[in-house]
C-alpha cells in the first residue's frame, strides 16, 4: 500500500513534504516509508480528539518523547516523531466501551429497515 509513496520518494528530486491524514496505522506506515528518504512528513491526528479543549486527556500522544495533546498542541505533528505504537495501544483501551455502545445502538438496524421499505 505504501509502495507508490516509496516510488515518489526515490525520485530525484524527492518530494519536499508528505502529508498523511487517516487511520493511525496508515499514518504510521506512511511516516515509516518516508523516514529512510528523509522526506519531512506531517500527520494529522485530529481523528483521536474527543472534547477539543485538552481537559479530558483522551488525545494525549507522545511526540519526540514529550507528552502532547492533539486538540491543544496539534493536530498536525512531525510523523517521524509520533509514537504511533503507544497511541494505537491507548486507543484500544476504549474498544470495550465502543463495542458496548455499538451493541446498544440500533442505528444500523434502522438504516437497513429504511432501505428495505
């Protein structure tokens, strides 16, 4: 999936900048693809923000060894400095709550019923 990005990075001159916005795993591998080519890579971590004020701590990430809050300090960061593994591990902590909420939500059922009418 990142091979087209690697091909662009191999060109002369290489890109001045790469920008990745999307799921954390995709941004991680984009940053890892550009790293050996020393192509600056900006990632937007806006998808992990919760309240947008910095009060809840839900968007806490480690960037360059320091704790940052995406909603206050970002949401754009140097992708080569983001600890994606830690961020993705923290996001998994909410999985049981998300699953429970999904089980209680019947929105998908309502949509399917509407489509069959």
